[in-house]
C-alpha cells in the first residue's frame, strides 16, 4: 500500500515494478559472486586466528609452515607496513570502514577471539589448513574485558596502550573510552524540574550479526608490474581499494577492485578484512590467492554490531508535550575505536520536537570483534530506550500513543537530536498513516489459542540518510538504448532503481537503460553502498548525467535541423523545435540519426552530497502472542509504515521494509552472541545463531508514505536502514502490553520473559 | 631513427618509449584471451563444413546428431533468421565486415570449401566432433570457379543467383562481377598519345592469409532474459555486437560483447564468423557455448586477402614527368561481394602527381572463402604493378629511381587517385629520407658468397587512414591518476598510444593514465580497430575528453580560489590564476582537493571522423641475394622509411614498420594458397603455409619521418597498414636488379625464379 503525498502518476517509470536488470542472472545462478571467481594458478589462503580474547603476542614463528611442501607464502602482521606506524584516518560519513590495520593482522596483541594473527597460501585448502597448525605463536593471555561495565570500571585493564581518549575534547591516556561527547541544547535540568512526569529507562542491547548468507571472500592477484587486482564481496569497491592500498602502504591507483555480486551485506560488508591479506599472500606466492571465511570466522571475526547500554530520561508537561530529554549512550566499539555512537545520538530523540536535551555518547573498547555497521547502525538501541519511555509515559498518563507522538512529532524546522534543523520530513504523515492503517484500526483480541496472551506495541524511529560521492556515465546507443555505468555495488536492486531514474529523465522504458557496474579503474569515485545513500546520491548523479545527455542531444538535433540548440525543447522523450512544430523527433529516433553530427554521445554526472536530505521516519505496529508457560513469543501481525520520499520501485521499498523489520524482530526476540567468559562464541553457526526464518514470521504488511525529499528531483529518500529502527521497541512495548512487564534487555527470549513473570509474581 | 620535421622535444610524453600498460600481463601470461574464457556449465560447439568448393545443398538432416547422447543443440543455416531475407548493409568505412549471413552458415549453397553448413553443441569436444559426422548433408557438387579469369569468362557458371552486379552504375543480372567502377580524370588517352614512353605491366598476386597465431574463438551465453553475452577474439567488439544482432534478427542492445585480448588480427579479425553460431547453440543448449577454430578452419574458412590481377599503363614525358596512367584492378571478393578494390583504386597512383588517369575496378565473386581485410587491403597488389612499371621506366630511361619519384611525388594539393586533393602529406620527405639513408648511400656488392647474385629495389606506397567513431571516458582519481575508458580493441599497443596522448594533454606521466577497455555495454560506440585509425581517431576522442576534463577542473579550481573559471589558466599540468600569481596548483594537487567542489570529475570525448587525415607514405629499400642454382632468394638488408605524422611511441611505430614489411616480404617470396582443382587447400597448416620467421629475415631497419597530420592536435597519422604496401614491389624490383628478370606473379618463389631464368636463357 502506498500513500502518496505527491501523486506519482506524473511519472511514467517511477512507481512501477519492473523486473530487475540483474534478476534473471540471480535466479538462474549465472550471477558471479566473489567465490565464483577462479583463474589459472589460483591457490588457497587461510588465516590463523587467536584462541584468546586478549593476549600479548610474544612470538610468531612462521618457519615450519613456510617450509612445508605445498606452502607458497606465509605472512604475519609484521608484513603490513602500516602496522606500528601512524594509522590513516579515512573515517567519516558513510565510508566508516575499519581504519586499523592491526585489525587485519594482529602484531603485538590479540584483541579478540578470532583475531587474525598470520596467514598462509598453499596449493590447496587442506594444505593451507595443515600449515596453519605449523605456525607457532606464543601468547601471554591477559584478562578479557567483555562488557561495557567491565571496560569502564575504575580498575579495568587498559586494552589499547596507545589509545588517547577524547573525553569532551580533552585528551585522556589510559582509558578504554575512546570518545565521550556531549550534545546539549536548551536547559534540560531546568526543564526537567518543570516536568509533570519524568520517566527514566535503561536498556541493554546485545550484539547482533548482520547474518548475510555469503561469507566474506577475497581473491587477489599481485601482478608482476606491482599492480593488484582484487575480487571481493563488498558494499564498496572503492573502500576496498583505498583501504587495501592504505594498509599496504601503496598508491590507491595501484589497486583495482573488480565488481562481483554481493550475497548480503547490511553494513557488515563495508568493512575490509581479507583483501590486504590475500594481496600480501599473492605478492609472496606469485599466484592469485583466494581466501574464503567459514561461518565461524564470519561470526567471530567480522564486525557485528556491538552491545550497547542506553539510558534515557524523558520529561513531559501536563499538556502532553515532551519538554526535556536526556540520554546516555554507551556503545561497544569492539577491539578498536569506532562505533557508530554518533548515529545513535543523531537518532535518539529526533522523532520528537524537544527544546531541552542533553546527550552523552561513549565509544568503548572491549575484547570483542571490531563493531561494523548493521543497517541503521546504533539506531535500534537508542530507539528501544526512547520508545520504551514514550510508551511508559503514555501508559502512565493514559494518553493515546499515536496522538501523543503526533503532538510531539518532528516537522520541518524542528531541531534534530544532534543540532541541525529538519527540512521537509514525514514523521507526521507516517503517524497519521499508522493511525489510519487497517492494523491499528483492527482491535486486538487479547487472548489467543491455548490461553496465550496478546499485546500490541508501536514505535517510531528516525534515521538520517548519507550523502557522499557518486559517479555515473551514460552512453547512448544508436538503437536508443542507454548504457548506464555506476560505481555503486548493488545490494538490493539499485541497478534498477538508478536505471529507472535515468529512464524517467530521458523518457525511455526501464528496459532501455542497461546498468553496468564496472571496476574501480573504470568509473569515478563512488562511496560505499550504505547509509541508504544509493537511490538518492547515485540516482542524482544519474539524473545529472541524463540532463547533460539531453543538453548534448539538443545540440545534435539542432545541427540536424539547422537551428540553434537553445531553440530545441525536450519533454517526455521528445525533442522538438520551440518555433517550428514540424521539427520533432523522439530520443530513439534521434539516436539513430546521430551520424554526421559529431560521433557517439556520452555524458557523465557526479555528486558529492553533504547528506541525503532530511532522512526518514518509520512507525511499526507489532502484535505478539506469548505463551506464559514457556515464555515463547510469536509475532502474529506486523505492519511497517514508512516514508520513502518517492518510492522509485515500490516492490524494492517494501522488500527493504520487510527485511529490516524481520532483522529487527530477530534481534528483539532471539539473536544473540552467547560468549563464554573467555570471549569464545558458543553459538557460532547459523544453526545456533537463531535468525528468524519465513516460518517464524507473519507476512509483514507495509504502508509506503511518500513525502518527497526536496533535495532530490524525484523526491527520493533512502529507505534501507530505517526499518530496523523500531522493532526492538515495538516488540518490547507489545510484550509489555501483553504481560504488563517491561523487558529492557535483548534478546527478549523465553527465559527472560519467564524470569520477569516470576519476578512479578514474587513482587 | 626518427627524422622529425616538427621537433617532438616540445612534448613531454609523446615520443618516449614507455612500457605498455598491458605489457606485464602479456609477457607473464596473465592477459585473458578469447580461449581463456571459461564458465560453469560451458559446453563445446563445433562446425560441419562443406567438403565442396561449390555445391547445392539439397538436404541437411540434423536428427541423428540431435538424438546423440551428450548433444545439446544442433543448428543449420535455416536457424539464422536473416538467411533468405533482405541482407542488411552495414558496409562502408572501416566497418567493412561480412554482412552476409549465408557466410556464417550456408543454406541452399556451399560457396567454398570449408563453408560452415551446420553446428552442434555437446558436453565435450569429442562428442561434438562425433556428432558432426552424424549430420547428413546431401550435396549436388557444382563446377568450382577458382580464378578471376574463370569467373569473368563468358561461359562462367553464375555463382550467386541473386547477385545484381553494379557495372558502371547499371544493374546487371547473371554475372560474377559484383561491381565494376571507373574513376577518370583528365584525358588519359590523349595524354598517352603525347608520352615519350608508355610502360604496361600486369601482375598477378595470390591469396595470402594474415597469419595471426590465435585462431578465431567465440563463447556465447544466451541468458534466460534473452540477452546474449559474447566473448570473442575480435578487432571490433561493436562489430561483433552489431553483426550478431543483425544475423539473429534481434536488437543490438540485446547483445553485449565483452573485452578479451586479441592474438593478432591484421584485418582478418574485423570479420565475424563464430559469435552468431555460438549464440544460436547457446540458446538451444541453455548453456554457454565455446567454439574454437583449428588452423585448417582459419586458413580455409576465414577471410584471407583474395587473389588479384592488376594491369597498369604509365606514360612519361621526356622531362621525366608522368603524364598519364591507367589501371585495371581485378580483385577476388571470394564467395560473396565485398573486396576492398576501392582501397586499391585509392592507392594505385596516389604516390604521384598525374593529371590524366583512368582506373577500372572490379569486385569478382569466386568459390573461395570470402576475402577479408589484410593490413592495407588491396594496396600491395596495386603498388606491385605501379612500382614495377615505375622501376621499368627508370631503367629504360636511365633515370635515378629516387629523383624520378621525387620529381613526380604527390604533395599538398595533388589529386589522390580517387579524386580528393591531398592536405599536407609526406611523400617528398620520405623520399628525401630514403635518399639520405645509410642503406641507400651504401653501395651494394653485387656478388655475394658462392656466386649468389644481389640486387636492390625500392618502392613507394600510399595508404589512406580511416576515420570513424571513437568514444573515450576519463575519470580523475583523487591521487591524480586518470582512468581512461576506450572502446578500441588493442591490437598493437593502442592502450599506451591513447594513454600517452591523454598524459600529454593533462601534463601527467604515462603511468598516471590507466587505460581500460570495457565491454560494449559500458562505452560509447567505437568502430573496429583497423584502417590505421585508433591512434588518430581514438586519440582525438581522448584528447577532447582531456580538454573537457581540464575545463571542468578549471571550474573546480575557480571554486576553491573564489574566482571566475575563465580566470583559470592551464598549462603543463598546472592550473593557475591569470591574475594572481599566488594561485597555482598542479593537476595532482587539485585532484586531491576536489572534496567540497562538487564530486568526482569525469569527462567524455567522442569523434566521428570522415577520414583519418591525408594518409601516409612509405618507401622501402630491399637488398636481395639469389642463388641462381636453386632460385632461393634471401633478403639481406631491408629498410622501411615511413611518415608517421608524429610518432607517439616510436617503438610501437617501428614495430608496425617491421611487422608490415615482414608480412609483405613473406607474401612476396613464399606465402601462397596451394589449392587443388576442387578448391581444397593443400597447405592448410602453419607448417606448410610458409610465413617468414625471425631466422629468415635480417633486422629490418627503420627511419621514421614526421610530417604532422594537420587534422590532429598532435599530428598523428595512422602507421599500421602502409608498411605492407611496398614489399611486393621492392622485392620484385630487387630481383630484377639482381637477375635482370621481372617477376610479375607472387609468390616469387624459387621455382618461378628458375623458370624465369630458364625462359631468359631460351630467349
């Protein structure tokens, strides 16, 4: 269902649901993924990983492994020239990639269980595995710090000797808190004093993995000319290029990253793990080297989202307005600094118009894998706290949960949590659509089969959209089709989404635009696919390229007609003279007649956007049914209401909404890292790391709301991240609605529910 | 040795000899050629070929082959939808490709031995081979017409029922002469009447094959979405795309041709043979299908140059000027019309300023494989006749062979054989350089070891350069390197040649420009690499793209400096303010500072040139040594003097000069098609088709003359074809100089020399 604020019927292509250009290849198995890459002479790489969550590495002896027949190369962290030297800083924006080469291969310290310590290349996979066992590493185990509380305790072991913490602008030595920042607006303390009700709520959200089906894989070929070619499953070919070059201490232009399809990323494949190692091994082996992680490696040694503790305090006045809010956001960064706590701060109160706020954010180092982005990174944790508190306020005051949110909703001009004022945004429209939805208007039967208890919860979330650089080239064929080169990895149908914008701009059918994703040596810089940026930023670059193509074609038409270019108009795919009605030709007709007017016509477009517009809001409604005997919670109905700006391809938007909600529901109810006290993961397989499957969930209903982004010609907003924002809170609120108990720790698994029920009985 | 008319020292990159960008990959075996392409599920295609040079095909029964286990598809000519329908016409310019789908797969008639009749795809190569034997073809053998004389005889069998000949503009039915055209200027008959000497000379030049080492290969994948992907060794990806689409009756944009390296082409890989068959087989097999020719197929069934008979008549006045010339050019087209006789006519007298000329050209169908281009197609045959006659005139009159040529040499304003007036050209400069060369100034010892006889010959030739369409995209990286996308297949180092022009224009080092050849879906239309067009046309497109890039960068610099774009100057890689000397930044520095000025910078360039400028001239000096006992001729010294316009990469130019000369020498002395009377080739292997090897030839000396092409910013002329022009004549003249006998039939092999010597003895 789509609720368009701005009727899309004015578009010919936008809003339709064509088959994706890459669809056939993907369903027939023809699409080439990272692990499909094969070439003559290719050998296998494998990685030795730390069995300790925290240990000093006293010695790494590679000699026995190197001497083993069939072994072609053996490397350790000392082979990375950047290790022990000044780290590069390429963080910021959406290219938030691991900028710590020690995370690629450890040198003096293993910082988490699974941390890569050494690697081999061998003629086959088994030889490589055996060779790993011949590498002798002498460890001095150190106490592992596995939680936020332990990391910030006064007597905590300091994990990174060279970490200089930034605490409210002060340099601090000897800390595990890499960063503590504060955002303060108005006078929250004074405002709280005038509140008629203040609710405080702390939530604890556990680690969760993105759960992509395809493990990380990289193949590297270090050529005789010193140039490196890499094939790797990634959200950002340029990120792989830049990080590999930086970690190896060579020029970016010596690295060429080739496009392969990606089998799921969700933020986790913006990070770089294998390519620099595969490159080093290839250099020494003189052969192409492929490394494929197994699922244990993926879960233990790539970046899940870190655990978080978020405390909020929300004050309301008697007339139902939030007058003050305070948040304390503590996020685990994992082994090296760099959680997305800033994004959490950007989102925590942004659904609402609150004049007086104080937000403290903490980026905390622990002995766990370095956290990576996971969809709207750090947003679900913050939203869980805020929306639990809002729910509590409404319950305490007896206020309608949608009307309260509507009365307080952010709108154009409202200050975002982190300061900037919003442009035109859609939270109110989303809330009204929620109120009008069939789901919300259908009363919940509170008792299900076999005495199971039902409850309904809602939650809103805000997620900013990223901007950044994108590059597009268009090339017109004589048959009127258009080749579209774009640098954005296609995670979720972006080939089609960008092609549709080109088709709309040129008055062509979507099948007339043929998207191609070339390698990093063949297209301008394009930032990593993430931050919900591609439909907007790459779409805008494509739109600009289309405008440039039209301008060039006007000149060509003018040559053919013997008139001035400015006398040529373009509308709906048709070029015509502004003065002579006889002179008119369609784009396809013109394409066929370009001979003699100056050669083939190409055009390029590029953008470097400061941000992705105002961002997006979503509100979810969750109905749960809980067996009080077992504590098992089933989601029986679930609806996602979300602003899409303009839904270029509604099916793709709905897919994002459903996928994000499913991931959030899994995180809310089941998914967790079960770590033993040594930091080892007890459930490091997809059998034991329990993500919801299709049989666990109802069909997730969707309502697309369209409040166009004023900063994009078609009004596009990013839609991919926001749907993971509300589920933790919506489920938590639904559980409270069903049982009257408020769970504040994820996952809200049967044991925790039974425990809470027992606790209540005791009370 | 380079004789620059225009000192190249003003260039930083042009004129240097860098390592080719593709060099390492090629010498280490990493470069991917057509036969290296492999993919899951790929199966083998093979082709059944006609054992008759001329036969009616009464019936093709595919059923037994189709029923054989392991056979996945069987097709015949009837599967090509274009067969029996109006043929498309895509001829003209350098995209002179076989536009006859019956040449891909025969239908009612086999026109030459080796003509493809049916094809199979099977699980392996052996199964495919066995399946071919199960295809039952009923032939009615017809008399084969294997020579020009037989084809034009009054009682000749008519080979193509539906051929309508164009004889001086008249439609003629029932002929094997597809075209007869005449070019007449001045009054040759009247002029001959005033000549003091008229020499007539007829030469017969046999077929010769380009002799590329890599056989033709194509792999096709007909996708589930009806889109076809092709990997094929070719000089023109767009030609493969367009012809495959045309022969299959589908839109061009459904076909995507992927780039692979080419193992030699020399004109012969501008033609299309396998891709449409592989595509049909893939469609029916539902699998990718690869077809690789063997060397017999290559020699018998692809396009060598056809045989030719060229008769010239040249008249001179007493003061040593050519006052009239007449030519009769008969070229075999092979099985279907389309020899390059027009190019022969364009070259035949173009070395000289002749006011009165008549040229008759004939395109003649015979039962041989359809002729393809071979380097300067149809030029060597014409030059052989003209330069033999010129030699004869000089001998008869006692005139110096260089001074006579200099006195008559074409210069700016002279009419070319086929009409147009020359712009600035370099024949005089080449002749002067010949006269000044060490080779010419070193007297020949006329008796060699063991009584072998020596002679020296020279010959000049003219070759036009093609124009056509080329497309280039440049993309600036932040490290100041530039990605160069170009659509031209790299036959002879054109990646480097084009990259050097970009580097020169941008003030970068050649290693800073990284050429990439993408697929046909990723770059604007670019004509086939041939006609010596790439260095000029693609170079010009690249130059335009560089100019466009500079213009965009001026805008960016202006933003950074807060001045108007027109205030920014660019010179020698440096951007600077025209007014404020403080404001200056190198291109690399600017590249690193583009953030915040509007995103990545790309630019495109495209050209559609009517021709390649004035064309080029070359003069060759050949010293031969002949054993009068055996008739064996050795080339003992050989020098190529040639105008290169501006030699972008002198080593590459020299390589072309040496390679072209070597091919011409082979054709002159050894290479031939030994056909039996049924049209079967008796020497269809590289062991028996005797091309010269390094041990057969002396080091070929080179003198590059530089007379810049006024139509190109760097003065580039095409250099690849012309060096095959003079050798037949130079060798023939040298043999005459040694023995006093004039051979007029190629190859001038030992038997022919002994025969001529015996003949002279008899006389």
